[in-house]
C-alpha cells in the first residue's frame, strides 16, 4: 500500500486516479511514498526515507527544494502545459486592461455612486482620462515560447497583432506549433527594441532573474507595456517603477504583487490568478497524478525537473537506479548484475546535468541483497526493484 500526501487542496479528478486498493490519499499520512502539492512551501520540510517523488500540480517549482530532493533520490515532477490555456487567457486580458486603463476606469465609475441623474453627464465628461490604444496592429514581444508563449503568440496573431518571439531553446517540434506569422529572433534585445507590449514566459533561475531591468527597459519604445505572469523576480522592481514614473513604461501588469510595487501608478497587480481556473486545476492534478502513478508502479519518469525523462517496458524484473552522472557508472551496475548471473535484456540510461537515471530489464528476479550491492556502488543514490 502506497501513501500519497496532499499538501494543498488537489482536484479530485487527479486524486481519484489513485486506485484505493493500492493507495491511501490523505493530507497527513505517516511517511508518505509521494507528495502532491500546489503552492505550499516545502523548503523547511524534512522528508522520510520512503519518499519517492513529489508531484507539483503546476509548472513552477520554486516552492520545492529541487536540488535537495535530487541529492536524496526524490524525483520532482511538474505539469508543463496543463495550465497553459488559463495563463494565455490572462495574457490577453492583461493586454486589454493595460491598454484601456480598465481597472482605473472601473474604480472611477464606482465612485460616481450617489450623484443621481448627473452620473451620465459625469461619465461623458470624465471618460477621456481613461482613453488608451487598441492592440490591433501593435507589436507583442514574447520572451519564452513554451506551451504558454506559443498559445499567447497564436492568440495575439488572431487578434491582429504583430508578434515577435524569443526562445534560445525553441525546438523544431515546438516551432511547428507557432502561427507562421510569428517572427522569431535570435537576440533577446530585439524584443525590447521592437515591441509595444512585452510578455514573459520563462522559468525563474539565476540566468533569467531580472530579465526586465534598467538596461533592457532603456532599449524599449517609450510607453511600452510589460506583462509578467511568470515569476515576480523576472522583473526588477526598482527599474519598472522608475520606468513608469518617467513614461518609458505605460503599464506593468504583474501576477506577483509585493509591497514595493503595490499602489504605484501604472502597476496593475493581480493576486496570482494565472492558473486559477477550475479547468487548469483539474488538468494539473490529473497530469501530476499520472506522472506519480507511472513512476511508482513502473519506474518511468516524465516531466521531472531534477532527473531525466526515461521510460522502458520490461519483460522481466525492472531495476531502477537513480545516480550521479559520473564515468563508469553503467559498467559498475552491469558488473554487479553479471557477477550474480543476471543477464540484462534491455537497458535505458539518461542524464540531466549532475544526475542520471538507469532502467534495467533483468532476466530474472533481483533479490534484496543484490539491490543492496547496487546501492553500495559509489555514486548510486537510490535503487528500486519493480516486478520481483
């Protein structure tokens, strides 16, 4: 019996996928085999020795100690693309509300309450202060052409915008999903130079921190509108505040409010609504549950952020080895099995930076003592045997 811990409210469409004959799903099970999480902070958590995996029902994993999990042999999954449509729709919303000053206009209109028959005249007199440009014919720059960026790009083309995109990791399989009207550039600075609107869809890491800063804003057209529904740290607060004050930026829409930017004129702060749709929550929960089940029961890894993707159908006993990505590892693993008279019918090995994963289809049962010998190999982090 496997124990699945839920740290947040997870859609039942996901948790119901766990066969209750095999799994217990609860918010506080003892020594869980896997954890499902949305936004709960996990950096201070201590993990039990049974924990195999963490499934993040969403794309970002900043709330999870990913590196520590890798060291402890805990595979961290996320659900890329599951909430992409929800975020795309919010991007379109951000384009419109940043152009037409809709939030300020709504607040002003609410303030007319109590003026009776004069409201109509006051509306006509005051509406000009909220005038703003149409997005039709304007240029949208997109930094990051992953699942969300592509949907946003194609939607913007449909709305009559010119779209320029940047993504140094754009694959052929991804590129074919882009509308042919989308222009891609090899230099990120071209986005800042060309765009009337800029939206960012990249993960937060040391390389992307402060993507929008004083230097990149200086490249922009006056009155540029910045949309950040990815991570707050991608935009430097001081730089965007200064740009709004000088007129370099006309608006900044962010899904990550903080005390520094709240109340600043030109800032439209949303309370992290990007994936806050029932459809997105269902999609993320289902994908996370399927990833965990496939890993727990079959040893297959799909959409991990700290270990490589690797899958294999085994005819015999499947040996799953999480290990450091170092020389001579495979020869040591095969040596242990060979020394026990166990033939290898098939093997899959994949690596991701400092870590690697090896799946072995063994010709006969692998005993606990043999698994222990594999675990004793220098650089091996965790060993599981499936189908004994």
